[in-house]
C-alpha cells in the first residue's frame, strides 16, 4: 500500500492541473504568477493547495492523503516540481 504521506508523480500533475483550472475559473489564488499554472505551481511549492485527495484502495476502501505532509515530502525528495 502506498503511504498516506507520499504522492505519485501522477497525483502531483493532477493536483497542479486541478488547482490551475480552479484559478482559471475564478477561484482566489494564494500565490502570484503570470498564469494559472504558474500560480498553482507556486501554491504547491508553498503548501497552500486547498484540496483533499482520497485514494481508492484495491479492497474498495478510501484513504485520505495528508496533503500538507505529502507535499513537503515530495519537495524534499524531488527538489521541486
């Protein structure tokens, strides 16, 4: 089972793209940037993403990811986006 405090590269891409879409559609941005993707990336780097991730497990149950901790771990392991 994948740990609750780690993200896959696919989740990172989905988080940034989903947040960029929200910003593009008028949601308030918590970081500055020249376009919605840059703003979403900056929010990711600062740990300001207001989203929840629920992972569906093979047995059909769901696990909520600790997004704040998972982002910190991603940035420490990968050095950025």
